[in-house]
C-alpha cells in the first residue's frame, strides 16, 4: 500500500528534499503534461464518463418536462380566467336576451365561475409544482468524472516528466564525460589544459553521482505515484457509481409529489413507481459495459 493518501502529498515530500538535489533543467524536447487520459485509461473509463453524461442529460430532460408542465398549467390558469371574462360578457352583451330571457342570461353568466374556480385551483398548485420541479435542476451536484480523472492523470504525468528530464540530463552528463575522456587521451595537451579537463571531469562525475541518486528517488516517487493513481481512479469509479445511483433515486420523489399535488391516481404510474429500481438499472449497465466486473458490487 502506498505510504501517502494522495499524489499531492507525495509532491510535498519531494519538494521538501528538493533543496538537497541538483536542479532539473528542461530541454526543448521535453514533453508537456496534457489534460487528456492515456489511451488505456480513456478506454477503461469511457463507459462511466458516458454514463455520467447520459445521467445529466436524463436529469435535464426530466427538469425540462416538469418545468414545461408548470408553465403550461400557469398559462391554462390565465386562459381560464380570460375565458370566464369572455363568457360573462358574451351573454350580457346580448341586449334582447338580457331584456327578455332574464333568468336564462343569469344562469349563463353565473357559469363564469367555472373558469375562475379552475384557475384558482391551478394557481394554488402551481407554486408547489414549481418547487418540486426545482428539486431536479441541479445537474452539477456531482463533479465530472472526466475532469477528476484528468486531474489525477496530470499529477502522475508530472512525476513521469520529471523522471524523464533527469534521465535526459544523465545522458547529457555521460556524453560530456565521454567527451572529456577522449580529450584527455590526446597527446598534445599541455599541463594546464589537462588539469582543467580533469577538474571538469571530477565535477561532472560528482554531478552524475548526485543525479543518479536523484533518479533513484524520482523513480521511487513515480512508482508510488502510479500506485496512488491506480488506487484513486478505482475510488473515483466507485464514487461515480454511487453518485449515479443517487441521481436515479432522486427522480422518484419529485414525480411522486407531482402526482400527489395534482391529486392524480394512475395505476400505470403506481406500478412503475413500485418497480423502479436504480440498483437494478445500474447492475444491468455494469453487465453490459463492464462484463469482467472491474470493481466489486456493493
């Protein structure tokens, strides 16, 4: 098991000892740390990343339809009131009927209460329905899995980049020492030139020894960072499944409240509600997308 709980803490340990190490010089061909996952991890996590996108899409669709119903109901309330006003004036404007068919016109105009009463009922439930619809609006309550994985991958890549830089620097020092060694074999060197080359050789050998020690430490850090990364990415995958389960479970309550607020009893909805099982849905998803069970079912 890794000695540190996160790659960030591993960086902290490395930085504490950096004062004792020779500096790492970036070379022009140094590869830059990217924001993308490597090909293997991308393939490994692609189904879960796509699952989260689809979960957000489903949540947005549900929210959109509920809000559309709320607005439609609000519009109907307004239209019912307009209809009531039109109904009342429609018969009262008939002068002949008003003068001769008094009781009939009174009956007709009294019916105007239908629209107003329906509108009152719609208004009284509209606020509650709007509140229920808002319960599924937060599609960003769970951090995007892809971004979290990229963050972990970037941290790991920094260790790999540093190790590669050190190895390149070692190669350059070895080339310098080979060059100095060849120069020392020349017969026409005077004493001062030979002394200067030997001093350079001694300095380079000392630097090489320090660099080899730093490479050893950097290699250990990279190995440990890889272990932490592998552990963290599995934890992120597990957490992602917990989040998607919670997302699917969160759809039930607003729909129940919608039906209850509207005082609608529907057998089809009741049966679907009783049989709704996010656990079953996610298990089916895992069987299709991850048949080898890359993580343990809870």
